[in-house]
C-alpha cells in the first residue's frame, strides 16, 4: 500500500516536471530537457539515417579510373527539382510524456517511415518544430544549430539546393558558432550544385584560412583542390591536395587522395612526379581495386626517356602471379600492351591486348579501351574492316561518357573512310589486271589458282584441327588486287589476310549480324562478308573457281574500266581530305593526294581540286604550298581554285553577275517543276561559265538534291562531299556535312524509308 502511494506521488511529480518543460521558459531545466529530447528522439536517428545512406551509396559507387576521380567515393549530388517535399506533421495525442517515453508519434512514424536523406530531413524539421527555444528573438537551444545543419545536409544530398542554402544560412545566424564552419562548407557544396562555382570556390578558399578541426580541414582542402583543378588552376589544386592528405588519418581515404594527386600530376604531364603518389596509394592497401589500378596507371604513365621500362613491366608481371588480383588480370595485360605501344612494339602490344580479351572482364571500360587499342593497331596497318569491328566492340562495351562519344566519332570517321579506301583498292586492282596482256592475265590467274588450291587445303586442315564448324559453311576468296609501294600488284587471296583474322574469330566466334556479335555462333562470318563486299569476291562453292576462264570473264570492258578510274579519282580526293580534316593525319593526306596526282586523274576538275587541297594542307610549309599554288594557277588559271588563290579578297559574299543569277533562277524553277534532268543539263553549263560566282554553291546544292531523285543516294552523298571539301570554311560546307550525317543516321535507322523518299 505504501509503495503504491509512493509510485503515485512520483508519477504525479514527473508529470509536473514535464509540464514545466516549456519551450517558452528560459531555464536550465528547460534547456537541458530540450537538448536531451532533441538529440535522442530526432537528431541522433536523423544522423544515423544520413550515415547509413552515404555508406550504402559508397558501397554501390563505381569509379571511372579513366577520368579524374571524385574526392569522395560517391557520385555527384546534382540539383533535383523533382525531389519529394518533406514536412513534419505532429501526430495526434503527442505530448511531453510521449516524447520522453517514445509513445504515440513513434508508432505513427513506423507506419509512414522514411529512410535515408528524407528521414534525416524529417527528423531535423521535427527537432526544430518541437525543441526550438526562441525566447525574446534569441535561440536558447544549442542543438538547433545541429538541427539546421542536418536539415541543410539532408536537402543538399537530395538535390534541393536552394532549400539547403536556406537551412545552412540559418546555422550561421544562430549564436552557437560550433557548427558555423561546417555550415559554410556545405553551403559551398550547395552552390556548386547550383553551378555557382566561382562563389563556391571563394567560400572554400576563405574557409581554408580558418582554424578548423582536423576532420573538417581534410574535407575543406580536398574539395578546394578539386574545385581549383576543375577551374584550371592545377598548381594550386596540387598543393591543396597535399594539405588534404596531411590532414587525413583514414588510410583508405589517404590512398584515394594520393591516387587523385597522381592523376592531377599526370594531367599536367608531370609523369615522373606522379609515380610516387601512385606507389603510396598502393602501399596504403585501400583494397584490391585501387591497389590494382595504382600499379596499372603508374605503368600507363611510362615515358621511355624518363622511366625504367623493365621495372614497370616486372611490376605488372608480378601482379599476374598473385591470385588475389585474378579479377584484374585483363587490366594488367592491357597495361603491358600499352607499355609496348610506348616502345613502338606493335606486335608485342597486340599479343598482350589479345591476352587481355581472353581474360574475364573486370570493368567494361577497360574492355572497351582494349578493343579501341586493337582497333588502332589494325587501323595503323590499314586493315579498316577489322579496325571497324573492334571499334564497334569498344563502343558497345563503353558506358555513356565523354570517352564513348569520342569512340563513336572515331567509329563514324572510320566507317566513312573504310568504304572509300576499299573501293579505291578494288578499282585499282581491276584496272591493273585489265591493263595486262592476255597471256599475262592467263599466267597470272594460273598462279593464283595454284595458290588458291594450296590455301583451300591448308584451311580445311586448320579448321579440322581447331574444330571450328562455324568457319566452314560460307568461305570466300577475294577477287581483288592491291598496288604495293614498289608499283607491283598481287592477287588478294586468303594467304594475304592477317593472322589476326583467325585470332579474331577464335576470340569472338564469327561476327553475326546482330548486336551481340562477340558471342555469335552463326555460320556466316560477317567480317569476311564485309571484306568480300568491299574488295570483290568469288564464292568458294562455285565449281568453276579453279578455272582461268572464270576470272577472265569477269574483267570489265574498256568503258567500264574508264568509269572505275573516274570513281577511283573522286574517292581518292575525298579520302585524302578526310585523312586531313577528320583524322588530322597530314602525312597520310599528302601521300594519298600525291598518289592521285601522279596517277594522273582522268578529269581536269579532280586534278584542279587535288592541287588546291595539297596547297591548303601544306600552308605551313611555304615553299611546298607555293609550289602547288604555282602549278594550279599556271595550268588552270580560270578554275575557281585559282581565282581564290589569285584574289583572296574575293569571297562568297561578293555580288553575282546578272547572267549567273539568271541561270540560278532557271535551275531553281526546273527543280521546283521536278524537271531533274533539266537541272543536270543547266548545271553543266553553270559549271563551265559561272563556277567562280558566289551563287554557284547554291546551284551545287540544287544539283545534289536532283541527283538523289535521278541517280540515287550514292551520287547525292558524293555531291554533298564535294561541297564540303571544295568550300571548306563556308557555312554551306558545314550544312553539307550536316546533311551527310543526318542522311547516314536516318538510313541506318530505316533504310527503306530513306530509299522511298
């Protein structure tokens, strides 16, 4: 009975105590109570929610080691205007008693529980709503600074930039300065989120001068370094990253910052200075992934004149013996290949890249880069079909990024060059064999057939040995010739195909006409089909393939040979310009155009433009440029190119003659009436009499649009390519290139629709 009375009195006393804990009374008891309940009922759980979510995001984060790493192992928190609106609504029946004993509201919260950053925002709002002690305009609860800081952080992580700034600036208004510096730090991050990088950098710079605790100092200096690097101030970024490393105690974080510092130095081409920081990142043992990449990228920085090739090679080979790094063997082989490329050992490099492709994939980007390197090697050897195949693979493997866009541009350029290159080779071969005396033709084909028989027999034996059934159904031989530098020709047959062709098939199987060709088991090899299509083939199943007459019959008559010459000349001109404009390869462009000039071109206008392009490409070599200019202006003084060179002040903006305008209007009217043959006829007249007039480029466009109606897409594209190369610096040339790109994109998506149009 006595104990019951004591419990009742104690309970009543507790109720009076809680009732006295008002947020409007400025007493020690009130402040202590609201500090205690604000922390344990709200802010503690909110902070735990933030920490748990950040840990989850970090564990799921994938770094792209081919780009400068973010200082935090997290993806960028971007502005998000569609974030959920979070508000705090007090539950019914909630009072001081329920707060202290976790009743009522907590049960309701369980029903509508939020997680992560949303939960933290809600908890911060609850703390502010229930525990703020704003008395006579002054906040008396110190934990409100923590509450507003958490609110700002939670909103920043959700991408609510403006709301985050609002909360963070509230922290700085409060009289409790413990959290001011951290609030300014997150304010800078929120400003970056709003892309106000200049103000963010200014705040970080000012904050770095303050007396900060070690943990915040590390945060400030690493983000300051990152901001400076992105702003182009590499030297300051490097110095501040070193300070961030000094202030960091966590070994995993230290390793990351050392790796990033090495990347900064690599970016400034200070390869030798970067090496010890990659080594430090490895020694700190941050985990297998970064350890492997630290060794790898140290090797990728190899500069023959400054570093020891054998030491770097030994490092990677030693890692290949460690089973703990088995997952990254493909990357180590990739690194060894890159080392060999730096030493111009293409054969060894190719061998290592092939080994990399046979290992399991550790990262899609590394596999994509390996494919790209293989493509480059084949490209250097002018094997554009295999180069294109490997570029296709590189693009397919790479995730969306700037690098993927770059690879896609290379892929597009290569596909354009490929068709021209192989058509030129095929035409050259046919022209060469057509020039031979009948006896020499017969002798040539006899030798070819004997060689073909040997190759067929060897191929059958090889196929049986390696048991590749998918390589036996549709085998072809090339019916093509190639001009060597010595001026001789040889018949293009299976023996001339690179050893890489069989290795390619061994790696990927036969490339089928589908997206995932790397694992196709289709019988037909699209690689071989493409090469056959571009260079000319005879079906190996044809019973006449061993008859000389079979090939003799295929030699074209003189009229067709002349057409092949014209086509070859035009494509050679375009190819030379593409080598210069697209690939930025002046040497290859010069060689291609000089070979064309020496062939010589069948048509005068092709020779005129070839001389002009050789002049334009070599403008930095005044002597050589003047030589081509003199030849052009002396041989073809009335050509449009001579006029440009003799009268450089004359531009496309100069006025047109009355006669030129009259013929333009006539051509335009004919086009509007769909009299396309009439357009072609008048175009020839305009080309003879008004080629130097500014309006002529408009006539060129009308002719191109007429060609697609009468001659088809190929002639249309050639006309546009002529405009893009002949008027290189003009807006019309840019428009022509855009039309080509648009046409190719639409044709790829829906060929029948384009053909119908």
